[in-house]
């Protein structure tokens, strides 16, 4: 291969690292943007309002964009995980999670329970079609994220990495428990769901970041 070709044609390792970087960024970026809004937008209460409701109001475009960008980054990252880890199901599940996030941005949850300011308290008497679409997208994203964490647990257990295996189980279980708590209608269900979802997202991002660092030392 000529020097010119070497400069212009990306190596497989470089492409893999770039894709993994997308997954590594997706979780922290989504969490930072969502939590910053939760802390600053008038009338929002994380113990009552799901983070998805931030897609409403004059600044709703921020959360919509957050969902779409994180979804695209996650789907790109799934391709990197396919290259980096010997798992058939992990990249598929991560891609499904990304697709669910993207769809959650396209289909906006209805305003509810006093947010944005001026919205009547309580849940709407009827839900819009796009709110149903959002809930379906969330179900896909959460289910795929939970399953991805458990698949990672099996991968790490087989590799003899017990700490990483335990971390994967904790992340997946945090989201599973948070989702079930929220669906039960219990107090602060939106908070437990947010904690679980962010925990699972950050864990997958951390795994991708480690894989990217390892790929950096892979001969081109």
C-alpha cells in the first residue's frame, strides 16, 4: 500500500474506534442534556415528571434533538460493538435501543401533570397517537437496553471478568426495577425510571469506551 493510500483509506481499527466513540458519547450526552433541563426548566419535577415530557414546550426541541442525536450515535456505536466484541446479540440489542430512542424523539409524549407550566395537573383524559408512539418506542428502547446489559453480563462472565459482569447485571436490573416501579404508578416512579435508564445507558457507554481504548492498541 502506498503512503498516499495509507493516508486516505481509513484502517479497520480507526473505523472501529470511531464507531465505538459514538456509543461512548451517547449515554453521557443524553444524560447531561436531559438532567440539565430537568434542573432548570420551570415547573419540571423529576419525582413526578418523566424526562420524556421535556420534549414539550418552547424548549421542547432540545429534548427532541437529544433523543434523535443519542439514538443515531447509539446505532452507530452498535456497529462498532459488532466489530469489537464477539457477541451476536449485543450489537443488535444496542441498535434496537438506539432506534427506540430515535423514535422517542420523533413521537413526542403529551404534556401532562402541570408541565409545561399551565398544563392541567394529572394525566390527560385521552392520549394522542404520538404519545402512544412514544410509549411504544420507550418500551423497545428499555427492553433492548435491559437485555443488552444482561448479554454483557454473560459475555464478561465467560471472559472471567467478574466485576464487569456484576456491573452489567446491576445496570440492567436498575433499569428493569425502575421501569416496573414507574409502571406500577408508585410515588417517584419517574425518578427511579430516570435513574435506571441513565445507569444502563452509561454502562453501555463505558463498555464502548473501554473497547475503543483496546481497539486503539490493535495493529492496523
